[in-house]
């Protein structure tokens, strides 16, 4: 995959992540800063998520929704959605620019 193809795919994934809401806060997971990072290669896409709160039972639904919506866009690539133990902090919230979308 060349850099243009990766940029297009990254943009498509970003749009999808903006459509997915954190159920308790009712804002999208990208702008909230819950997406810790997205890694794209020819073989796989890895999306890392941090938690909004330590006791968020609804957070388990977010990876399922991500997989349902992102897999059709990435084709045959493997998709991993990883929930890290890192909690959302004030520095992570905002407009998503800290993600370093390349």
C-alpha cells in the first residue's frame, strides 16, 4: 500500500470512528480521545482504545461496533481492537489532533 492509499484508508477509518459514540458521555470516541492510536499495514489494522472511566460496562460494546463498521472498509486485512488499561485524561480529550493521523 502506498502513502496515498494509506491516507485514504486512514480518513475512512477516522470518519467511522467519529460515528461511534461513547454511551455514557454521548460524544464520539475519536473527539473524546478514547482512540489511543490506529496502525495500518498491508496485513492488518490495529485500533487501540483507552477507557473513559474505570467502571464502564458499556465500553465492551465499542470494540464490537468498531469491528462491524471498520472491517468492510479494510477488506481482507486483519482487524484488532485493543482496549488498553490507560484511562482518558484531560490532555487526551479534544479534537483528535493528538492522534497524529498521518
